[in-house]
């Protein structure tokens, strides 16, 4: 049996899973199911990325030890994948000792081959991206996330990435499938052509990482650590059975990544592997982003949607279908509850679900629940032959699309068949045939043909909507499980006649759109509130007391000196400005109603007062993580920002 080793990125534990993470993992699960139907032994790896400065800082903010914090978030990922029934084989956590052993082994191999040396890094560093910023934006910000980097100076171990420029270019040339899709491949090639600098692969500025052998004050750079998970999760660095599993499975056949981390996977990763004399993965496939109001959905932007509210309302298969059908793999897609429910109702409830229930109701009514025998081939009409031809075309197109990660077009190919069967039933009118005893043979052929079309569509749908497809298969009275079917054997004309159908229950009940959307939004809000720090418990106070607060109450308000790094207007909101403000040990996004009093240019570089422990909230859909302090002046209520007459350090507290 040919093997197929497939990976998702391993997810950072500084954020709980949102729809973007669910997306990649669901895609990997669908590919796993598809490849298994094609006869592959599929091994699917996912996991969590638990080291690094960002995680250490998130843990500190939550008042937790990094390991306890990582345990909790890694647990949240594992629980969600279990709830969603995602069929992974390996879950690797970078804090496991087997992973630590693998990272050290990869490092030693690269060192032995002469690709590691000691040097000094002086320059800019972006903490959230854990990345040295060598090519800042014109405003001096990180090119990946747009946030202001910090100036650092560190003694590090360097990896001789520059030695791999020609080797990488030769590899891209020789293996056009190595980076997909094509457009991204071109970006990677031109990035490498423009020259590669050596890469610092250790850090001394924090301790939360894997210690570097022989350099006790250094820990590994989080990307050197994290990328190795694709090896450690299947036995690299192990002995005995673990090692032989690694020999059998590596190199990976397909590594799925979001486009923002393609450079790490298509440039650094193959260079590390080449240095250690390990074979390179066959394909790195970069997909696009789920956007919310045209911005990447991400925790730091505060614009996330979680999968729980969605799968609780449209079901797990409803969620899976939407994600694979709506996004063209490789491109960005805007998430909308409206589009989600519309897709669900039109494709799943109407086209497919109704077809199944109409068909089975007729088989029950006209043939006492037994799929009838079709008439002999010679009696077939053009309509019968057309359905068969569409089915054969759908089988081929579906497989071609899924082999090329074109899931939305693969599903369109199945819908061509679903629509053809619906059209066939409208044209042949079995309910009219049923009224005439002389047309019973024709009625039998029509229902058999429709059942065969539904069987094929259901089999093709299994990788995307596995639970629903298995239920339809049972309702059709077919034996065995779809999971054990072979797609290579799937062709027209195999529906076993005389099959007794199972009991009918709708697989995709229709949803009332407004109610479903409201329910999902409400669940999402509840989850957001549950994740936020608990609100202060209130109680009734007398009128006299209302004007007084204790010194302890005042001390609860944390105010700090912030410096505005960037500011921009919010489209469609005349009063609002979105600012990025540095408050010392972090930067915050803050929305304030000061656009009529200040231009963005007047604000950049200004020292201001920020209330930093205010519960985050969304203003016009944009997350605001703090409040800027201003006086309200005159009848118009013009805001005047509080600032300082002497120079004060960023981050200083006010009391
Ligand atoms: O980058 N749309 O982890 P991460 C689509 N730990 N996919 C999205 C998405 C969105 N809006 N947001 C996230 C890391 N993703 C590193 C990876 S691998 C050795 C280390 C998906 O938790 C997408 O696949 O930030 C992206 O690559 C991944 O989540 C990043 O998750």
C-alpha cells in the first residue's frame, strides 16, 4: 500500500483555536479520508507549538507558568479536534521530550556538516512574529504583521542559510510541485533569488525554549524548534520502532500551511533538511486566509470566529462543507454567517438532502422500501444515459480536483451530478408514472437510476461530509462503510438491486436563516465573554456612596504612558481612529473617537496616557484593547489628549 504522510502546521498555544486553525485541520482530514479511499496508507500529523517569547508572555499575562498555560491550550486544541471527529494519527507537542531529542539531533547534524557558527545579531526584532526584521516597512514596522519591532542585540548561533541559495533554486526548478500553488512558488523563487542572509537559530533573551547543547544560555529559535515537529512526531530522534516508522514515512508527501508561513516552510525548512542530509517534502501547499471584514482572522486583531457556534447550529458536516466549498484553495475568502447558512440551505438541505428524502419516500411508497430492478439496457432512454454520463464525468473530475487540492471545484463536480439527478426526476416524473400500472417497469428504472446517482454522489461526498454520507448510505440500505470503499472501483451501474432501504431521517434539515445566524452570533458572544476576564461583580450602592471610590478602587485602573506608533482612519467612521500604541512591554491596538480633533500624522510619535486594563471591546467591528485618556472640551465635546510636559519613558505607570 503506498504511504501518504500529510501535515498541518502545529498551532501556537498563545491563542485558542479559531476558524482559521479549524480550516487547515479540516482540509487535512478531508484529504486523509480521500486518500484512504484511493488506497493510500495515510498518516496525518498535527500538533501544538509551545515555546518562544510570545507564549511566555501570554502565560505571564494570564498569571500562569508557561508549561501549565501550554498544557491548557494544547488540551483545548485536542478536545476540539476530537469533538469535530478529525482523524489525525499523530499529535506532537513541542514540549515533549521526544521532540526535544529530535531538535537536538537535527541541530547536531547541521553543525557536523559545518552549517552552524556563532555570531552577533544587532537589529530589529518582532516579538509577536518571533522574527528578526531585516526588511522593515517604510514606517519601520514588521513586514509580516505591521507592528513595530524592538531593537535588540544578541549573541546567537547562526545557520548558514546563504549557502543554500543555489541549492534551493535548483530544487524549485527541478521539482515544480515543491511549492504550490504556482503563484506562491514564483514569490518564493524571487525571494530566494534576491539573496539569502544567514539565520540566527538561537535566542538568549528568554528561557522558554529547548536548551542548545553546549550553549546553556541559548534556547532554540522557535521556528527551528517548531519545523522539526514534522520529523519528531513520526519518530526522528527515536530508536527502535519509532526510528523505523520515520524511515518509512519521511519525506512528507504534503505539508499544508497558511500563506503567511510559507517562507519558513519553503525556504528555511528545506535548507535545514538539506543541511542534515534529509530528503525534502514533496509538496508544500500554501492556502489563503479566512478574512473577517476583509482582514485576516486572527487573535491579535480580535476579529475571530470560532467553530463551536457554527457546528452547534449547522452541524459538523455543514461546517466542513462550507469551508471546503466556499474557499478556493490558495485564495482568501471572506467569512460570513449569511453565506454559510445560504450555502447550507441551498446545497445541503435543498439540492442534496431533499433529493435523498424524495427518492427514498418514493421507493418506500411505490416499491415497499425495496430498490427496484431497472429494465434491461436496451430500454434505457437518453435521459437515463445522460445521468450515467454525468456520474462518470463527476467521478473523474472529482478525483482530479482533489488530487490537485482544488476542493471547491471537486465539490462543484459532485453538484453537477446532484443537479443532474434532480433534473432527471423532474423530467421523468416518477409520481406520474406511478399512477399507471403499465409504466411500472419504467418507474423501476427511473428510481434505480436516481438511487445509483445518489450512491455515487454520496461516496464522493464522504471525504467532506463523512458522518452525513455514512448515514445516507445506511438509508440507501447499502452494506459496509463508506470509509472502507475504494474510489478506484467506483463506477456507474453497481447499485445492488433488491436492496431494502433503511429508515428515513433528514440528514441536513433546513435552517431558518435569521434565527440560525442570530443563534451563532449569540453563541460566539457567549464564548468571547467566557474567555474574557470576569467582570467586576456589581451591587446596589446608595446615592451618597456613588461619588466616592476607595484608593483600592482607583488602584484597579492601570494607566500607562504609551507612544503612538501608527494611526489610521476607520473606513466609514468619521470620528474613529485606529492606533497602534507601544506601552512598554507590548503594543496595543486602540480605537478612539478623536479623528475630528487629530489627524493620524499628528498622533504618530506622541506620548499619551492609556488605560491598559480595560476589557477589550469591538468598536465598529475593530478590536480596541485599551482606552486613550482625553479631556472633553467645550460644548462640542472636543477631545484633547492628556500628555506630558517632560519626557517620560514609554510604559511608565500613572498613579
Ligand atoms: O503559525 N485563515 O501557528 P498559528 C486560514 N506555530 N488559516 C488560518 C487563519 C486564517 N485566518 N489563521 C490561522 C503558526 N490559520 C506556527 C506554525 S509550523 C512548524 C509552526 C491557520 O497558531 C493557517 O494554516 O499561528 C496558518 O498557517 C496556521 O493556522 C497558523 O497557526
